[in-house]
C-alpha cells in the first residue's frame, strides 16, 4: 500500500472530501463536488477529474456524458487536510463549460439586494449537451 | 420575513452550507468554511465574512482574533443552490493572510508525486497573529 498521501486526507463520516475545481488560466471557480478515496486516486492517476456522485452513489468521470472533461494540473489540500482544490483546464468547448446548465461556471447566481440573479450566459443548450 | 433569498439555499442536514472564499483581485482560492443561516445573513448585512465554526459550534466573525477580516464584494450560489462562493478582499496584512498558519491561502499543500508538499511561505508567525 503506497498511497499514504491518500491517508493524509481527513475523509468525512461518509468517506468523502469536498472538492473545488478552479480553472487554471482564468482563476475562475468552476464547480464544487465530492470525492471518495477511489475518485481522488483515479484523478491523480489519470490527471482528469473523477468525482463521486452522491445522488448516483458511484464514481463520476466528469465529462463522461457531456464530453466536458477536466484536465487536472494541480491537486492541493488545505491546512486541515479536509478540502481538495484542483487546478483544471475545462475541455470540450471554448470557452469551457463546467455547469450542467451549459454555463461556464456553476456559480452564476449572484445576490443582488435580496434576490439571486443569474449573471452568466448559457453557452450551449443543455439538451444538446446531454443527448 | 423578507429573507426569501435565504430560503433559496439548500441547507444540509445540520443547517449548514459549504462556502468558498476567493480573493477578488487575484482569483486565489483562500479558504473553505461553513455558514448557517444566521452567518450568511450577517455576511450579507455587514459585507464581511461571518462563518459558522463547527468545532466551536458558534458564529465565527472571520478576523475577530487575528484582525484578518474579509470584506465581501460578491455572494454567489451554485446551480444546485447548495454551495456559496464569496469574492473577498483579505484585510489586515499585505499580502493578505487567510490561513491560521500565517499563509496567504489555506490551500498551500500540493501533491507532488506521492506526497504533499507545503509550497507557500508563512507570511507571519501564527504566534504573533493569535496573541
């Protein structure tokens, strides 16, 4: 067992760790997801983001349906060893689409006064992404 | 009750939501923490990051001990309404110190081969931050 770097992670009571995916070149925060041990190991091996889908309860190879793969350049953990930060290139479309709504980033809703407003354009119709 | 924007958030089973703090000017991801409803409401009111400390089980006015306050410029939520992203200015030191280890960002440990390496300098001795 050589993966002592995986043992350094403080997995939560479900065996998961939160993950932030940040676009390497722009610095944009693209999305937030979760990984289990296997997902993080595969991400490091493949240099491609592999998450754990809590709704489907299985590994989620980001882009497996959409083609919107994330190439991973850098894997970091925080001071408490309980959050992962990935620096990625968002592949499959230009500009990159990380969000299932067809937007660049999942964080497209901004608080303005007392309401949330969508402030980023849909780059591609989701129905044409998930056929 | 006017805070319907708070009702839009999908709070987890502990009444919390994960929060990413990103430095506005550099785009650096500084830290990850949690908020409850009151923390997010106060953050929006004060334009200053207020988290919920899970270890101390109470509101955590970021910078209350260290002086390393975060001024909040933008509050966003993701497509699932269950993650918050703050755009902040990290106050109290130049360059900003978000991490309790005295570093700029909490994400200072990088995976290199099969090991984590600290790759960002300590900008201020933590013992002189928390007196």
